[in-house]
């Protein structure tokens, strides 16, 4: 009997030697989460993951959902056939028919299991001959044909699909296989893309957003939440921290030299992000900085901010042009949200002429004009968070129970008892 399934391909995971099964298990967990609420069965095959649905065809939106999960190289909607030539030949005809109009085609046969007596080359010949009979006006072309019909023998079944029902996936590695990072997330174009990029490499991301509240409205916080929701299919974020930053900025603007204010704000952001990283057990910070893009992103100013960093700071966009960032934002679904403007801490108490080439000595002197340690402590006491049920690898910090009990999830026993 023939049925329709999604065949999920991954390549990088296949390279991971002994860790391979850990990566595969995480990918399956993440796929199940991405398909939550549907009657999907997600199973491991040799070299693939198979997704099928109880008593129904593959719903139209499912391949796209699967393609957005990091670790997925490709997803193909395939016919699953028994090892019976009549069955898979018929499936090949149906697959090719769905690709009209086309002129040329070829068959790509592959055996993952060598116990199947028909060799890949013979599989190509056999299915190719059937297709030539069924489509007498089409030509076989081995180099760059219009359509390739894939016939893969995997374990006890044969999977058949043409290019038209196969799409590229996000690539990268399953989220949850590369540790945790804290990302500095604004509602601009850059940091959502930077967050997605490290998430795509398998990191569980914990974003921190600095709001201008109470000096500005909370509009940027809503936009940032929308960004987290837009990234939901990738399953990289479980919690968003929000830091009302306006009061501290005001105090800094009164005390520090005007031209160095932005660098002071940014150093404070890094300090708070590091405190969150400590709380969360995250091992690095991530920003959306791109070299020279704005005054705060010159090499001197990046150095001046980085001066307070005690853990690695990743800047995945450092060598990227804005146009490429915007292109990526469109593809990951954050463009429309980032295109809306909202006042956040970046628009608050800005100097008339910010320093573009800060000297570290002057920066360090300016840093001592206010009590930054007390500010970090205060900001960590007033920090807020929103949880999202979208990232299976995210575990909230146990430490939060004691250090920030009021922030602990309601279902924690100590909290619900109160
Ligand atoms: P973005 O588009 O990500 O906002 P940007 O081009 O506006 O970046 P900056 O404002 O200089 O650049 O910010 C550089 C980086 O600092 C951002 O990519 C982000 O990682 C972090 N950042 C800036 N503003 C905030 C904020 N309000 N909350 C959290 N992180 C922020
Ligand atoms: Mg910004």
C-alpha cells in the first residue's frame, strides 16, 4: 500500500560520529514540538526522519513548518511504497505527472539498505524505462534535467518524490545541541537575525530586551514579543527577559560625559546580560552588531563596550551588509515587525554628537562617574520575563526560585503554595 509522508533529510548531523544519536533524538523532539497539536508521527529511519499523519495526507502547511526547524537540510513530500516495483513505478509516474510542464527528466535511485537485490543503477534503468513509456514525448537528460525523480530504498520501504515536492530546510543543527546563549534583542532588523543565526547553529537562545520604560511607552516590548513569536517555528526561544532601562539611562545622562553616554548604556546592557547569563547558565552573549554600521559599532566603540565582557560575545553579523540582513529578516519572518518603529532605550537621552572613536581610558573614567554595580543589582531585581512554550530544550533556571522568587513560574511548588 502506498501512502504520503514527509521525508526529512539532514546532513551535518550525519557527520557527528558518536554524538549522532543525541543529535537525531534532539531533532525528533524539536520536530514533534513544531508539529504539536497535529496527529503527526515522527520516527527515525536510517539517515532520515519520517513524518506521517494518521489516516490523512500531509497537510499543506506541514513541509514549510518542518523546513524551518534547525537541523533540517531538506524536506520532501514522498510516496512511501513497499519494495514492490509496481508500487514504486506507479508512484514515480504520479510524481512526474505533478511536475508538468517539463521537457527533460532523470531518475535518481539510491539504496540505504544493501539487502535490497536491485542495485541503484538497475533501479534507475528500471524506473527510467517505465517513465519513458508513460511519457513518450519527454526526454531523459542526465545533466541538469528539468525534473529529478528520486527513488530511495530505506529500510523496508521505498520512498519516491520529485524536486517539485522537495524544499530546502533551515540547515544547521538541532536547537539544544550547542548550549545556551543570551542574546541582546531589540526590535530592529539586526538582532532578530543574529539570534536566529546562533539558534540555527543549535544554541538555545535567551533574549534580553532593554525597554525605555518608564521614560518611553512599552511599544518596543510588544514588538520584541512579536519577533519571538515570528521565530516560533524555529523553536529557539523559551523565555524573553525585559529590562525597564529608562531610569538608569536618565541617571547616566546626568552624570557621564555626553559624548560617551551611548557607550555607557551599552556597557550597562552587557553587564545586565552577563548577570542573566550567569543566572541561566548561558556561556556567551550575542549581539546584532555589524562593523561600522552606526556610531556605536566602530571598532573603537565595540572595543570600549567589549571591555566589560567576561564571557565570549558573538557577533554573527559583523561582516554582513544591511541589505543581506534585511533579506534574511524577510526569509525568517521578522521583517514586517522590525519595519515598525517604536521608541526603545536606543532613542532615549541620545547625545547630539556621539563619540565614534572612544579612548578606553576616557571610557573607563566615565564608567566610574555612576554606581554601575548598584544599577546592575537594581535592574536584576526589577527584570521581568515572558515564557513561550516553543523551545523544548529551554530549562528555566532553578536558581531563579531563590534569587528572583517573584519571577519564578507559577507552577513551581513554592510559588503556588503562597
Ligand atoms: P538592531 O537592528 O539589532 O536594533 P541596530 O542596528 O539598531 O541593531 P544598535 O542600536 O547599535 O544597532 O545595537 C547594536 C546591538 O545591541 C543590537 O543588534 C542588539 O544586539 C543590541 N541592542 C541594541 N538595542 C537594544 C535593546 N533595546 N535591547 C536589547 N539589545 C539591544
Ligand atoms: Mg537598534
